[in-house]
């Protein structure tokens, strides 16, 4: 009975005391996400500032897209996110574009803790809700309202597809363009999609697509000239490896947050029941004449 009660208490302490701090964090210390995929990038005619007539991004050359996102613990207990993104020429391996972004987030929720983006999510949280629209800010993307689209199976994992479809201010991602005062860079038909494993919140697959970054005067939608068009998504071996990583994380999460406490509690209940069953050997009546 004592051991059974102890196991039940241990299950509660583990599930509601230890496990949330150790395994419920969206960004634990040492977390990382690496994506190496094939992308597309096209540039306009330098003389006209326009893309070739009748073409789209799908007609443009391939490149290598490399993204590495890591989380390290700060002195105040928050997590520092370092996000480095670059594209390379597939023939020469020369870097054709790169961008680095840093953010301080709450390790449990994955939300910004201060500043202009306080409350925004870096990616999506654990246990995502289909009925919630999440404000996401990362790299050069600012406050994108990502909403649930549908469920899909990706490499054997059930995922929720969340997407944003609309214009974005991409000035920050084009700081090397050399804009004149009062000018900005906008992509007017941008799309960003995350296929998310709903329990862990991990991105299994992603797709980003911009049919053109255009220089405009601030407050205007008149397109002065194009800068580039770009896009890409996780496919092939990279998708398989990422799905395997997320599957392992989901398994660890389920064992830590569900299976282990259930096993401890079940064993405790079984031992309690066993201890409360009367032992027939202790219930034998004394024989006649026994003193």
C-alpha cells in the first residue's frame, strides 16, 4: 500500500512539477532547426527594372537555401534565438543573399518577451489551436497573421497547415539595395506556409513564395522597379530528415508528459488494490483447543 501511494504521488509530481519545466518548453536550451533545400531566385532586367514578360518565379534559376535556427539560454532564463538564412549559387557555392536575426523569447510559449514584437510567436507554439490566428515574427517577416488552413499528412506525420497570404514590407530583407530616402521594398503577393506537428509545434515542412520584391515610395503601391523574386520549400531528403527529427521529438514528449506518468499512476493503483485485498492466510480461524 505504501509503495502504491508513493508511485501515485510520484506520477503527479513528475507530470505537474518536473515534466513541464523539463519537456514542455517550445525552445529548450540547445534547440535547433536546420533546413537545406532547393529554392528559386530571379532578377529583373537591369535596364528596365522589370521581369521578363510572360515569366514567373517558376521559370527562374535554382539556388541552395540554407537556414539554421538555434536557441541558447540567456542569463535571465529566457532564450536567445539566432536565425541565419542564406542562399548560394548551386554551381559556385557563392553566397548570393544572407540575413541574420536575433530575438529573445519565453522558452515555454516561444513568444517575444519585450520590445516592438512582444507577444508575437517566433514560430508556432506547442499544442496549436486550429481556431487561433497566431501573430508570427521571424527573420525579415513582421507580425504575419498565420491561420489554420487544413490538416495534411506529411512524411507519415499528421500536420496542421498554417498560412499567411498577402503583402509584406520586405525592406529589412533588402538593406543592400541602396534605397533613396522615403523608399521601401514590398512584396505584394507573398505567401508563407508552415506544416506544423500540432503537439510539439515543430515545423515539419515550410514554403515561402514571393513573385516580386518591388521598390515603392512609402505609403504608395506604385511599383517603381523590381529587386528580385524568390521562393522555396522543403522537399526530398531534407523533408524526410526533418520529419524523422520531429517524430522523435513527439515520441519523447509523449513519453515524458503522458506515458510515463500514466505508467507510474497505473502501477500505484494496482499495488494499492493488491495491498487492500484480504490475505486468506491471515484470516484462518483458530482450531478447537488451541490456546
